[in-house]
């Protein structure tokens, strides 16, 4: 069963702590520590931000995702993987996992995003709570080969809660973001 369009296997996430974050390059620290919408930050720094959906299906998430979201293997979640681009240049890869209860409480708005960025809806929710969970360094051999990623990429994983219902968002920062 395909769990992902992006990964050959589940990333290994490191629990975030002050020491790890301080050892990372400064240009990367500001993106990993961004507490507001990455979409809005991209719009402030780049032109013509668009979303290209790579994968969007009801699937059983990776094991650690199921555990964090308290989902059984038989429970499917909406799994959405996208790339955020500026003038067709890829900047960020993102993976979102949304359980059925979270979809229902948002009246299906999160299930009908299409090419709209998740941040447009997520950061307008009055009851949004955010909990940073971890960071990961993904080596080129962990990505699906069709992505042609040749350098290790750092990413972050965050758990959001809307009206008390959880979802996970993982974001990976491409080298073109730092040019």
C-alpha cells in the first residue's frame, strides 16, 4: 500500500529541542521556527505562489502519524502531499494528514482545498492550536526517485488542533528557498 508520493519510507523524526535547533544553519532556523503561516511568509518574500497537488487520498498514514493522531490502522485519514512554488520554482514540499473527525468538524473545508494552500484555512480558524513536534533530515535516497532530489533536506512536523481535533503537517525546505 502506498503511504506517500514523496517518501519511500517514513521519515525519522527527531524531537525538537533548543540545542538541535541552534546547531542548524541560521537561514534554516528561521523557517523551522516560523510560528505563523509559511504560505503567508512565502507570499511576503516571493512572487506568484501556487500549490501543485502531488497526492491526495484517503489512506492509512505512516505508523508514527497514526500513533500521534490516535488512529487505528483500519482508520483512513486524508493524506495530502503538495509542492509550493514561486513562478514554477519548487520551494517547499508538504504532507498533511487529517483524520475524519477533523474533516467533519471543519465541515469538509479541509477536504476541498484543491490548489488552495492549507494555511489559508488553517490560520483563519479561531480555535487553532499549534504544537511543534519534531525535525528531520531526509537523505536523497529516502525520497521517491521521480522527485530528483539530490541533497539532504530538513523538515519540520507540527500537530495542529482545530476545535480540539488534531491534524499533522510536515514541511520540507528545498534549496531554492534559500537562494
